[in-house]
C-alpha cells in the first residue's frame, strides 16, 4: 500500500473516531448527569418531641415550573423575622426538625419546603444543583406574595445544597436580612465537577464544556452562573459561612464556600461575611455538624444580631 493512501486511511479513521466521540459525548454526559439527580423519597418518623410542632404547622403549595412543591410554615407570635430553611440534597425538610425547633423556641417563624423531586413535592427527578436555587427563588417569591406571612425580616438558613442556594439567592432581587450557609458548595459547576474528578481524575475537565452546555439546557444562564463569591461581591448582607473541618462529602479546601474565603475577602466588597470552621470531635462532618448545640447557639446569636 502506498504511503499516501495509508495516510488517508489513518486520517479517515481518526476523523471517524472524533466524530463518534462528539456524537456520543452528549448522550453519555446526559446519562451520567441525570443519574446523579434521581427522585428522592423518604418518610421521616416524627419523634415525640417534635409532634406538637408538626401538628401546628401550616402547609402551602407553590409552583416551580410544572411541579407543585410543598412548603411548611411554623408560625410564631413574634413577627420579628421569618427563617427560610433550605434543605440539603436528598433530604426531607422534616430531617431538619431539631433545627426548626431551636429557631421556633427562640421566637422565629420558620418556612421550609421539600425541593423538586423530593418527598412530598412533585418532580420526576431532583434535576441538578441549580434546581434548589430555582426552588428557593420561587419560595421567596411566594413568601413575598403572602406579605412575608406578617414577619418583618427574612433570614436564610441552608445546609449542603441548601447552603449553596442561600448564598446565591440574593442575586435574584429578594430582600434578605441575614444568611447562614452550612456545608455549602460555591457553585453548581464546582458541585458537579467534584464527584466527576473523584471518579475520573483530571480527565473529567475535558468534559467541562459539555457539562456546562447541558446545564444551560436545563436551567436559565443566571442560575447556572450564580455562585457565592459573586453574590457576596454584589451585596452587603450579613452572612455566616460554616463548614466542618472533617467534612468528607464536601471537602472544606476544595469546592466549598469556605474554600473561597480568601477570594471573598480579597474582593473587599462585603465585610459582613463571617466564617466558622467547626472542629468539634464527632460534630465536624457534613451532617453531624448540625447536632452541635454550641454551634447552633452561635447561629441563633448571629441571626439575633442581624435581624433584631
């Protein structure tokens, strides 16, 4: 076989290989991405100490796209502030009853909700990290439409995926007086890349453009691009960022809001952001951090100082 003919065959094979990869890449990306965000259903057994709290709450429906989400209002006679609690990924809002009770006992009203594709809310899947930001945006719009249920101020408390969404919520025009983010990621893309890099190493970054484009198919660009650094740079809302020193789900020094601490401080726009790196033994992980009563007292004190 002549050299020139052999080169042409090799070039054709390479081009076919590239074409097949280009065709397969979007399909593989969609399959893997969607598998990360299935529907989550879990029934929480209500402990006796929370029964009266649950029995007295009011249930509200609000729409997010084609889905109806369930929201729950724990009312209080003190109308100083309403705390909007954004739950974590694959979590029922009822899993946060211990925190809700602490807020309620302090005199705050609490509004929380099951996110799209979770528990009592509709949705075939949980869609993506941005979905909770969309859900929180619509929840705040609903609350504002209800006259804040008579409360004067709004504080946000979010954990995990909720910790990401509460940081970025201020970018969407809501009147927010305080923010507490626990174990949150800085941005949705960072949240997507973290498990991908863990599975595939740095090779995962080769698929970054496709992952970004697929998210633009699912969400509006403002939601995809939103991140805590940008939000803190554009607002002066008192914010408390908390992370567990031994968080194995969202590493404190990689994709967390806390890992961007130096960058946030360098921007020097918002000096109202405080940080806690919680290192209490046995209460310094992703979920057990919420069981630290001393830490929760600091959260309540921070909210008190911000809204009272």
